[in-house]
């Protein structure tokens, strides 16, 4: 197995554990604003559900077959929709959906053959390997998880 693939899979599995622990938050903590006031804890997790689904359906299959990658959705629109949904959906349902989606992503990443990890792919105007793509995805994950930790005073 590609060493980067293994690290990526371990990270994503650990992210499931982190989000699962958020089920212990009070409703007030769940709806806590991050330091910039643009996100709530709930909004971030709903946002990841959308992102994971996009990657699962509009990135992973194209790593397998090549070709032109679909355009990314409007990021501001997704963020806005995530914040709206996070106010009306139950915490337990959001966490369960995140875990199911993230685990589906883990399986899909695991099923990407090792030789695909060496290829370069053109997404929009940038060139990526699968490792680079998921490393940037993880960096974004970490950035938003850090916002959650600060919002709920978790070290």
C-alpha cells in the first residue's frame, strides 16, 4: 500500500472518532460560534457532509477513470446551506450522517489502486496526485476541526 494512502486513511478514520465524540456536546456547545463568528460547530460538520459527498461522487470516480473532473460547486452557497441545515437538523442525525459519509469515503479511497496514486490529474487549472489532493483536503479538515476545538475550549 502506498505510504501516503495509509496515512490518509488513518487520518480520516481518526476524524470519525473526533466527530463521534462531539455527540457528548450540549446543544449550546453544538451551536457555538467559532472565533470569527462565521461558523458553528454544527455548521462545520454539516459542511463536511456535503464536501465528503462531493469528493465521493465527483472526484474519486474520476481518479479511477481519468477524464475531465466536474467543476467544484459554489463554495459560498455550500457554506450558507450548511449553516441553514445545521440549525434545523438534530445533532445525532448530523453526526451519524457524517460518520456514514466519511466511512464511505474511506472505503472509496482504500479502493483506489496503488498505481493511480503515482499519476498526475488535472483539476481545474491545477495538477494533483491523489496524495496531494487528499493532503490539501486534510489540511482543510484540520483547520476547521481546530475552529471547533477553540469554540468548545477543547485542547
